[in-house]
């Protein structure tokens, strides 16, 4: 099986890992889950982290085919528009984004967000395939955390978004609108049906207690045997009970309000109003 070169970049502000996935034979690549910096106290954005990705791509003289999102993130803003304008490539996300857009267009009353996912260049169906250079990428619909979640399987590597964390940290929450603990369990089983040596790349790491370093690469075999939520034969009913109990005590992500408004727009910031200033909304007593 082909092994792409995978380069991970960790954003300490949001605990997010963005990836550059390289086909060494052709010099073509994809970027997965890029982060745009945002300070909620001042309302200012910055491109410091995105510029690390840009500098790396240029240093390697890579050509970008795709800028991919594993889902509509609730914990960071996407830097996809900046990367597309600077490096080229098409944007892509799972077709379930349409449901997520519909939910949050209503919550935020965003009349300027057209439904149907047209903000993205490509909406991927389950089992759809596309090339990254000479590499084949297969899309698995893996909902549960959100309806739009997908896993990108590229050669011997799979990019699982927020379905799984490192084995010592477990799995993603399922209490967002459209989330489902049962669906997440089923999606994880689908990921764990991949060959045991498949490299799995996480979208986040929060450094589980007792671990000294951040980490974001594991394998199917390691997750199947050691994941503290789903490993070693945990049943679907056991997982649902555990996941729902944990979710009931979790706080909302710090950047959920700005992230959702921006990310359902494929990372585009809201248009400036008559005074030339952009605004984000805060719905009261809803989430």
C-alpha cells in the first residue's frame, strides 16, 4: 500500500493538528484542517499558524491539489480561503455539511449564507475517491460528532477528524446538534475495520494525564486494543452510556460561536457592513 509523506503541524492555541499530505512521486499535496488564528477577547484574526503551512509548502515546492476539512469545526476558524488564495487547490468537505449549515444558519439567523454547500468546491459522498497526485484518497462518512464528519483514507494513512483522539484520551463528544453517540460508535468501528497497520492521524490532542508530550499519530491496531472508550471489545450500549454521561459535564468549546459562523462559510469571514467592519453574532440562551 502506498505510504504518503505526512507532515503534522500543531497549533498550541486550539490543540489542533493541521496536515500537509504529500505524494513524493509527483510533488502534489493536500492540506487538511488548516487553522486561522483568532483572539476572542479582541476579535482579531491572525495568519501566523497558516503562514507556517505556506512556508513549508513553498520550501518543499509542493503543488496543492486540495484543502480538505474533516468537518465543520467548533474549536477553531478555518484558514482555507487564505491557503487557497495563496497556494491554489480546491476546497472539500463531506456532503453532510448541508445539514450542519441548515442548523446553524437558523441559530445565527445568517441570511447571507446560501444553503446547499456551494461555499465549498467539492462535497464528498461516502466512498467517493479522488486523486492527490498519484495517490488515491477515499472518503468515509463517519458521523456522530457532527453529521458532516468524514475520514480521508490516503494510502496507508487515515485522517479521522474528531471521531477519535489518542488511545489514552478516548473519543469525541456527541452533544452538538446532529451528534449521536450511537452513530459515533458505528463510525469508529468502520475506521477500526481498516487494516491494523493503517496510520491514524488525529485532529486534536489534549495530552492525557500522565503523558509528557503532545501526540497525534497512532494505528488502527493500537486504537482497537487500547482506546479507553472503545478499545478491547467495549459494546455499543456501553459506549453510548459512557459517552452521553461524559458529554453531560463538558463545557462548550471556547471558540464555538465564531468558529461555526465562519466555518459553515468554508472559512470566509462575514462581509463587512456599511461602516466597513465585519461582525460575528452571539446568540443568547440557545447553545
